[in-house]
C-alpha cells in the first residue's frame, strides 16, 4: 500500500468539494444518488483526480458483462476483515462514478471498484490496481458495446504487462484470452453456463472444441488453463485442495461462482477463504437485486437480467412452476436501444409459469414469447400484472432501467 501522506493538491481538494456539493444538490432534487454528475464536475476541475484518489489505496478492479456489481460487494465484505473499504457499491462504474466513490473514502485502505467493460483499461491505467478480477464476457447493449472479441482484445492490450494480480475465470475463453497477456494470473474454475459467445477461438478464429468442462482450439492450441481455485458444488476449492463451504443468502449457481472468484481475490490480500466466505454471508441483496418486497399485499422477488447470459442464469434460480413470473424490458440509453438480443434468450425455460409482460418494449417481448409457444398476458403496468397474477410469491425479472422503474414503484 502507498504511504499515508495526503495525495490531494489544493486543486484536487476543491474538485472533491465541488463534486460532493453537486452530488448533494442532485440528491436533494430527487435525481438519484448524484455520484455521476458529481464525479463529472470533479474531473472537469481536476482531470487527474481519479489517479490522485487511488494513490493511497490498494485498488481492486472488477469487470465482467454479468455479476460485477455483486462480486464487487462480496469482495468488499471479505476485505473488511483486513481493513476499511471504499467501493462504488451502487454500481456507478464509469470514471465519473468511480471518482465520486473514491472521494468518499479518505480513511479506507482498500478500494474495491466495479468497472464497465469498455473502461477497464483506462481505469486500470489511472488507478494502478493491485488486483483485477475478470469474470466473463458476453454480448450486451448491442448498439453501443463492442463485439465481445473486440472487448477481449481491448482488455488484452490494456492489461499487457500489468503489475496487478489478475484473477480470471478459466472457463471463459474470451476472459482467458484477455488475461493471458498479464504476467501474474490466478485462474479460477468458476464455470460458464452461457457459451454462445465463445464458440470461435479468440486467438485464431478457429472452432472451439468443448469436451465436458474443458475447451481448446484444435487449430492453434489455445486451451483452458489449469485453475488453482475452483467452484465445486457448494464449496470453493483453494490451491491447497481444501474445500471451503459457501453459505450465501444470495441465490443461484452464478453467485456461488462470484463467491469463488471473490475468495481468490481476498486471498491475494491475506484474508483466508474461511473468513472471506463467512463475511460474504452478510450480503442479503445488492442494489435491490434479489430483494423480496411487499407490494399490493404480495411478495415480489426483484431480479435483474439485462442480456442473454444474465437471463439464462436468472431462469435457473427462480421458483418452479406454477410460480407466476413478471417480465419487464425497456430499451432506453442505459439498456441499449437494440432489443434483438431477446431472440437469443431461451424462453422455453419458462414453460408452465404464468407469465405477465410489462415495460416500454413489452410488445417486442410478447412477439418473442409467442414464437417460443409460451402462455403470457401483456399488462399496462406492474400494478395490473400483480393483480392478474395467481397466488404465491411472484418472480419479477427486468432489464436495467425497467428494474429501476420497478424499484421506484414498489418503494425499494
């Protein structure tokens, strides 16, 4: 860790103060947390502020298409066993939001930072992280995000020669390709349920062979590395072969995978797996994800799924039929305006569930469900969907801005 001398120049201190004031004004006006606008103002006043704020921290960066907000939270909880942590816990994961988060952590030892995939290389350059966790790469926000192989290439170039310890998912070929340029990589067998973005070799373009859990390119020899950490059922296997039980309040296999990667990151900083995993049990929900709320006398579980890989994982953790399911899809700027990804989701997994469809793009989703031979009802809003749903807890699955709309409606 860097020394404890104050890294902030007078200009930087003015920038921090101004950013906090703008953020507070934004909150007072009811326009959200204010972290992004506050960070933008601060960076305008001092373009080097992010690097200055990171100087006295051991920085951990977390990036992925899915699971980065949850994993960031799990790592933060684990590292609190070793010292104070500052983190962008609400998911503002571009430079402005990250700057705002770090500005609030003057006493912290660790900075655990979620980073949007497109900004990883730049944020790593500014913050000189001690550790970088890379979880997965899959298609997302098709109108604005780069094609997945291009993102992997950007990661690979940006992380080449990095001094950071890179903790990377050995089961995702795109992540392995990206991490392989780094000299110090810890491989985690975290699994990969969604494989449709990784059938061609990122190294040569050849067809990937996938016997069982293994994978390799038959043309250039690019292959799955040997992991030192692994998710095995309800346990994490450490590099010594010891099995540590995972007890989470968060549901699903994907969150066990997130816990396995988080335990590997915590170990880099001397936090033993048993301690790290016990602390992760404290996490009940993450920015509203997985919360069970009361609305119109009904229990609703709120689930975020914003791309095909995320929807596949979410379908695997919902209660079985005949549990009612509400699906909500928007296509605003933060979601990506292209909804063609709906056709990549296997909605036959919802067979037997009463389905209710809401959101800005409910008709796009209705067409997709019709083709998948699902029985569903299009509703005007959440209120109507809840009124029409049969008894029992309702699973509510929504993409990004639809999820925020739902949280506001239910007062979460």
